[in-house]
């Protein structure tokens, strides 16, 4: 089987994919209390989520994490596809952080004590964007060529 991505992508895909997949499995088996807490936090940031029952929301979130983690771990999935999934997933988490005033210091992007656990998701966003760039370079998207040297 031939890898569909560069060897340099293996460490970030393994570490991030395993972390997210594990988180999804934990949420899949989550309690009603966990569902209430996560749903409440998400619905405060994104009001369109309020009508979704908390347990259903938790299952949907778990499924999203399982799919994202699996795409990162699967050796047949190109980095551009895995990076897209991770960027979308982590972008939502970073948006929730930004839209929840209690997660960051007033007038600042820096996290409050309650926001530290979510603020770290910015790293996953960076990893997702890095995989997108890495995947686009492997597909043949042109990169700037060096200037020819002048010999005189």
C-alpha cells in the first residue's frame, strides 16, 4: 500500500488523529450530564444548536470527532482531505472559543481560566492548515521557483 501523503505528515496525523478519535469514543459513551454541559456551551456560542436535544448533540459531536480522527489516521486518505476535515472541525471549536466571552479575558484573545481547555484547539487549526498546504504541494500545485542565479 502506498501512502497518499508525505512521511513528514505522519507524526501530526497520528498524534492528532488518535487524540480526536479517542475523544469521540469517550463522548459516544458520555453521560446525560456531559451532554447537557457540552450542549449548553455550544448552544450559547451558536444559538441554532439550541433545538437539538443534548444527548443527540453529544452523539453528533462524537460522530464528527470519530470521522475526523479516522480520516487523519487512515493511510489511504490524502493530507489535503484529512487537513480539510481537521480545519473545519477545529475551526468550529476556535469559533466557539471566540464567541464565548467567559472563555477569554475581557477585550483580549488570551484565555481565561475557564477557556484554557478550549483555547488549545488553535493548535489543531494550525495542524489542519499545515496538512492542507502539505497536501496541495503533493498534488502539484505550483510553488514559486527560485530565481535563476546570475553568472557574470
